[in-house]
C-alpha cells in the first residue's frame, strides 16, 4: 500500500429534489429508485484520515470526541472497503467535523461519507475517478454518492447485481442556476428511525411501496426536463410532490414512520401562504422534521425573514448551490 500521510477532504451535504427511499440490496446499498439533488454550500463535513502502522485499531473522533460505538463500527466497516482495494490491513486515525447538527435530517451521512471516501482514498494512495468515488461513497450512505459532485446531480438506481452501475453523475455545476435552499431548523434531536431501518420497513410493509417505485421514473424524467429548461415552478412542484410521496409511503409502513413534527406542517402552510402572496417558494423534507425551502436567490432574504419570525423555527441556514467533494490543506 502506498501511504500518502494525512489527507483532509471536505464534502457538502445535498438535498434531494427527487427523493430516494428504498433499497434494492442492503449489503451493497443500492437504491431502489434514482434521485436528483442539489449540493449545498453552507452545510459540510471536513474529514482527515491517516493510516498508521502504530495503531492497533481505528481511532475515530467525531466533532472532537471519540465517536459512539455505532458510528465507529459503521466508519470502520467503510474503511475496510478502502483497505480491501488497497490490499492493506493498516488502521486509521479519522477526525470528522460537521458544521451543522448531525443525524437530524440534514443529510450529515451524505457529506460525511463523501468526505470520508475522498480523504481515505487519498490517504491510502489510491487514485479513483469521480464515478469510482461515487460508487464507493454509496456503500456508506446512498445519498453520499451524490455529494461527490457540486451543483445538481442524479443518482442512477442501476440494475447490475454487483452494484457497478449504481452511481451518481453531475447534471449541472453549481454556477448553472441561482437557486437557494433555506433550511428551517425545528429540532436538533436525532431522528427516531434511521433511514436504512425506515426504508426496510417501508419495503416490507407498505402497501403503496410498488406505486412509489413505479411513479419515481416519471418524476426523474420531469425533473431533468424542468432543470434543463430552468422552469422554476415545475422544479418546485416536482420537488414538493416527490417529498410528499416519500413521506406518504413511509407513513403507510407498519408501524408507520412519521418524521414530521406539528411545526413541520406549520412551515408547510407558511410556504403555501408565501406562494399565495406571490413569492415562489417550495418545500421539501427528509428523514427528520426540518423543512427546506427551495427558492430563487432574489427571494431568499424575504423568505428567510418569514421563516425566522416563526416561533417554532430555532434558526435558518441559508444555502446556495455548493461545490463537490475536494481535498483541502
Ligand atoms: O443516504 P441515506 O441512506 O441516509 O438516505 C437518505 C434518504 C433521504 O434523505 C430521505 C432522501 C434522499 O434522497 O436524500
């Protein structure tokens, strides 16, 4: 194995406009549906990795403290994939820091595994293409495959049994369009049901699962077309519809999975009211209560103020399109 010393990578979180929910193969972490996302500039993870002969086992620091056992296990299992590729048994020292609350539906696993993929590949001396990095990041978290790229990206569900066509590609770079996403934080608690557990339960028990899978192809085609035409209204409408379908299928699992809080609905109503008042804004929600509001740059300040004025909103993180995963000094 060709060691390259300590390497530090930064990857930005992404929020899906057309959502992924459901896995084809859990072991390979291949998604059952494709997805389209926007990478965000102000939410990111910075991760350093160094493989070291002197370490008896991996040491993983998360936001400055030893990572909880569950997190360490997941990250070490991911490092095993790198060790396998590099034909090595060396343990690693990993330090990872998020600039936002972890596991609260802000896609920390997306930025986290994309940063870990790039840092650990570089530290091991391997050289991988963006597609190879995306394939690798997917093994950590499905949405991480999209965070390899800046701007707008699309994840292919893929069909190959070995997962080799299950990766993301960039549709447009961050400079393509001046869209904004405002994240209204309602609660910084960890989500009650992790996305893997939620997806498995949905596949196994929801009577609507096949309708969700079948209808997602049209959403992807329509979103690609709307992005190409820079048709903001259409992009917003598909974004909301995909979000509502994802949450409906999760709620219809048994036991039902409800990520929303009462305040989540309040913010949905606020977004609808903004539209009635002539301000174009559209919501989306992931596996947590936070509401993300998609808007044009020109409306971002007005919408941010409306969101901040809501007592339920503890803070608003304002983002525009962000860059892909990159190494930093
Ligand atoms: O990457 P995962 O396995 O945490 O799944 C993320 C799923 C959603 O965020 C809810 C939707 C998506 O496409 O990002």
